[in-house]
């Protein structure tokens, strides 16, 4: 029996483009230009998330009664908000601050949603479809969304992520204020 090969013109990859071919058509995607408005929002998301981690680090330092440099030696080894919140809860427990423990647990859960949006903003690649100039993102599986592949992208996703992260910054600041009020006892 003779082989039945599928004959197609060989595609020569160009590192500047990602190509997805199907039987019906060939769609070409390229990276967004350097001045694409999504980059500014992604940068803001990154910076605001840094405020979250810095504020949690300050809470750890306050509860552990260590200066910022010593605190950074410990917290620099922590990835994300979860280990920071767990550390705050453990230190609050050790100090007998059950209300701080409870609030930190709630904050950790609230931060999880914001962190998922942050992860999608930072880790999913953006592409421009060359024929229509529509923006797509290469969605990688997250813990809650077991979806992999290209999907149309809307800038409102980044705006929503940024607004949610800003709210969580406010929540982190409120927790840090409460930690400071509960931990310190001033005397003359």
C-alpha cells in the first residue's frame, strides 16, 4: 500500500511571530509593539503587587520585632502572599493576637483572587492577530481555570486586576495598622 501523505508548503518559522495553522486557514500572531497600552497596565499591576508584599513584610517585621533589613533576609525567601500571611498568622498566634490571626486568614483568602488576576496579567503572553489586529492572550492553566490556549483579550481584564489589587493594598495597610496598634505598648 502506498503512503498517503499530507502535502503542505513548509513553513519557515520567524522568531518574531507565532504561527498557528489549521486545515481551514493559517492565522499569524505577532508580539504587541513596545508601546502597546497593555504594557503600562501590566507594569502598574506589578508595582501595586509589590506594595502588597512590602506591607505584609512590614507586618512580619513588626510582629517579630525585627528591623526591615533583618525582616527582608527572611521574607525575600518567600514567594507570594500565602507564606507571608501564614507567617503573620503564626506570629500573631505566638503573641496571643487572635483577632489579627482571624483578619489575616480572611485577607489571605481575598488576596488569592487578586493574585490569580496578577498571575494571568504577568504570565500570559499577548499576541496581535495580523489580519484583524485583534489582541489575544496565550492563556496558561491557572488553578481555577483549566484552560490552555489562545483566547481573545480585553483590556478590561487588566483594569479589573489593577483595581482589585489596589483594594487589597488598602486591606493590607489596614491590617498593618491594626498589627502596630496591637503589638506596641508605649510607656514614658
